[in-house]
C-alpha cells in the first residue's frame, strides 16, 4: 500500500475493496473504521484480519453469550464483577470462576470477532484509516481467510437498494475471470455461489443468472457482488 491511500471516506464498496487490497499487498497494521460515536478496529497481519474490537456494546461478549444462552445472567454479572475488580477480560473471569467451558468460550470469541467485522460491512458512511503497526499477540484470533471473510460480510448485508445498485441492473453481463479458480479455492464458496461462478463460464446477464440459479434473487445478487469483490467475476 505504499502508493495507496491510507485514509478516506466509507462508501458502499469501501470495506470489501479495502480488505481485498490489504490481502493482496500482505500488509500488517491497524485498520480503524469510524462512524459517528462507533469505532471498529481491525488488526491486520500479513493481509488477513486476525482480531477485531469495537466500542459498540451490542457486539460485546456478554451480549453474545447471553443471546446464546451459554451463561445465565446471574453468572455473567458475577463474572463481570470479577472482571472489573481484577481488571481482567470477561472471558478470563468466566474461566477462572468455572462458569463456561474453554471450548465454548473459544467458539464464542471467534464468532464475536467475525460479527464485529461483518457488521461493519453494513456501513455506507464514516471514515477509515490504516496505520502500519505490529499488534500484540492474542490468544484467540480469526482464522477465516480474507476472501472468505469478504464473502461472509456481503452475505449479511440487508439493503436491497445497495446490492442492486452495485451489481448493475438486470441487463448487466458477467464472466468469470482468469483468476477465478485460484481465488475460490481460498474463499470457501457455498454451493449456490459456486453454481453462479460455473454458470458464468460463458457471458450471462443478471436476469439469466437469476432464472438459472435456484436461490432467492436477492441472494443471487449478493453472490454476484461478492464474486465481483473477490475478482472471480467481471462485468463485460
């Protein structure tokens, strides 16, 4: 990213493009996203997002465990009190008090990291900046490949207007790229996503793709956008 911008405004395509660029260049550093009072921080190591944090309390570990029913509210409050008193992370307090199994906490922490990243895909405004810096080692890190993470983030987007504007309309035509085979090996495609890619070995319009693939048309449009973001599809 020596000649690439290190800060800017967030738009509809910003985060997928940023994560793809950081992956391609193998960068290490901190990507900070800001929208109003909410901050999301992604730690990037050799092009992959390995850790994420946010000040959005709705994406905290406490809320995730409570929603899953993994720990009762009284036990969570007990662990939170220990955490604050001893200045330890909530997960450490839960383990020390034997209120959760280590493997269950590990799964929850990984899901929390992924949720923090994916919720930022919903942003279409705000600012971003990237700073090269080596972060501290973390016990739990995201193991998801950057390309698979981009697809997962796009899968979770709910705005039809945004998705449709990015895929280009019913008459837009798509074709697989020469890099498609190598890219999808690392992107963990779902069966329907692979079907779209296989169909576009020959030039296809969005209308033809929607007719041929047995998925909800909204889902198909997100698949097309995701494959475009990866560089596995191109508009022709």
